C-alpha cells in the first residue's frame, strides 16, 4: 500500500506540487542519512577488521547493507517518496543485520561504534514514518529496539557504563520514530494547507479575471456604442455626415478592442487629443491643457484615465447644458491627474445616486490601477471631476 510518494493524477494533479515536494524531501533525507550510515559501516568494517571475531561475516553484512541501500534508494528516489513496503523490508533487513553483526563481534564490543548496525537501524525508524499507522510504526521500532537489547544483553548484565549505553540506545529507537512521525505529519499537513490555499487563489484569480473582462466589455460598450446611440437619440450628435463618421470610428474602436484586447493606441496626450476631437463632432468643444509629461504612464494607467475622461465628458454632453469643457493634464506631486471642468448646470453631489458611468467607468476603472476620483459640483456652479493615479 502506497502511503507517500510523488505527484498524483486526475483533476487535482496541478495542485500536488507541494505534497509531492514534501514527499521527495522526506525520501531524499532518509536516503542521505542511510548513505552516511552505510559509509560508517564500511569504515568500521575496514578499520576494525582485526577486532571483529568473524571479520568475513562483518564484511558480508556491510556488503548486504550496501546492496540494500542501492535498492532502497532507487525505489524511493524513482517513485518520489517513501512507502510502507520499503519501510517494512528495511526494518526486516535491520533486524537480521543486528543479529548477524552481533555474532561477528565479541559481546563486549556490541555497545561500541563497531556495531554500526545500531545507527543504521535507528535510521530505519525514520523510514517507519511511511507506515500506514502510528501503531505499526511503534511496533516495528520497538522490535528493532528489543532486538538490539537482546544482542547487547551480556553488556547489560555486566552493568556500569556499557549497561547504561545499551539501555539508552535501545530507547532511542521509539524515540526517533516518534520525532520522525511528528515531523512527517506536520510537513504533510503544511503541504495540504498550501495546496488548498493555492487552489483557492487560482479559483479566485479566475473569477477576478472573468469579472475584469466583463467589466472591460461593459465599459467599452458604455463608452462607445451606447454613448453614440444616446447622442443620436438626444439629437446632439450633429449632422448626418458627422453621425456617420462617428459611427464608423466607434465601430473601428470596437473591432480593435475585440482583436487586440484594448481600445487605445498611442501616448496619453495623443489619446486625449483624439478624444477631444471626437467630442467636438458631438458638439462639445473641449480645450485640452497639457504640457509634456515628465513620465509617460503605462498603457493600463493611460487607458484608465482616458476611459474615465471619456465618461466625464459624456456626462457633460448629457447633463451639463453647455458646449464647452476644459481638460487639464498634469503629472505633479507623484501622480498623473486629469481634471475635467465645465460651467454647466451642475448638481448636488450628495443627493445624486451613482450610476453605471460614475461607478464602473470612472471609480472602478481607476481603482483597477490604484487610482482615485473626486467630483465637485453644485447647482448652477458647474462640475469639476478630478482623476488621479499615483506614479
């Protein structure tokens, strides 16, 4: 039964990176520790070959440990994680290795560093964290500890330092297993929480992208085709030839937006100049007051300011009752700002409910680029709309 490993399949596969990464990290850590212990066994077998009572048996145990290390490493690294079958096989090898190496040395040396199967099998308890249940892991680690205690029983009966060392070593098996289990479960829980957070972020990002696309399409229709239709219906669109030219221009704007995802081309001053010319054909003479910008805003900022300016000028046409307006552009005090001013009817700002134009084409459009808007007006005092985006 597989209890840990690499990335999964199916609909949740894109979100399995964190969990599979944790499993690879745990497997790599185990393999690295096992490699150190096998190397330690090799050094002990070579340097202490005259100390072992049965040096050939000690060498055979080391050779078997090296073969088991290669097989286990290929299994864990290849599948991207530890598993229960590998952990059980490793524990079985450890039990046999403890007994075999004990026969290869004198009883007095079994608590010393020559018994390199001790650290190797303590390392096996780390792999036991891959077992399906904690209970099984406790049983396996306890069996390893008990086997070590039996093989060092002679030292325990002698007492003294060797007895204390043997008991401490035997208790290290369940101790290391508990630590490994806690760390493994904590890492897996963190990975699961990260995957869930990533899934929620992707879902929310998709929703926000869909909402942004819908708002852009609504603004495009509101600021182009709908404005033209309203001007025609109100009789303020000018002569038929002017209406025809304006309709062609709006059609081209929509076509360009559908093809390129934007309705703006050129710098912000150029865009505003074209916007002023467009409203001149609607009967609103717009004076553009703009010097050279110190820093040209990006396309998203420029587009937001121009879209909001278009809506403000459209409101002048529909509600201002005047044929003149002023648009002033500055980039001072760390912000790009556009001010639209008219001396028309004005209105009571506090008593006017926001419509789609003010809410969506101005406020929300600017909010998307971190900008803001401010409207000042009073009956018979005209209207002043200030738009800004921090640089």
